[in-house]
C-alpha cells in the first residue's frame, strides 16, 4: 500500500454501520437511502457508502492475503497447499498463489515475517 505524503491526509470513508435486523430483512431497505428525498443528499450518502465499501473490501482482501500466507507457511506443521487454500476460499489455485505472495509481502512490510 502506498502512503499519502506527510501533511496531506487522504479523506477517510464513512464508517460502515450495521443495520438493524428488521431493516436487513427488507430487500428494499439499504442504509436508509430509499428514504432520502433530496437527490444531493442521496448522492453524497451513496458516495460515502461506496467509498466505505471499497475501503472495507480492500482491507478484507489484505486480511485474506495475510491468512493465506500464514496457512501456506512451510514452517507450519499443518500448512496448506495453494490448492487447499483455493478450495477453502473459493479461488482458483493460481489466484491463491498470488494471494499467498501478496500476503507474504504485507507480512514483510509489517515486520511479521
């Protein structure tokens, strides 16, 4: 991951808040967007949510990669092959190999290797 230059902070996306169970059960309900009448406010909130979901996705992918790298670590007695990891995660074996390498790189950057 690249860092923003010092003194210039990247805006943080809106926090993802879990919706109440009743709201999630209603397929027409999505973070109260359907209740917004002002299109400017709707665009702003929908954009915030889009950025938040993208950030959450990026973060989750990094954690997937770290986990894949840990599971494939040859020092583990119970290590998994890329094929095993792919099957468990619903990936192709080639993608699992790439995620393992990505995770190893992340671990090196964080000093966890």
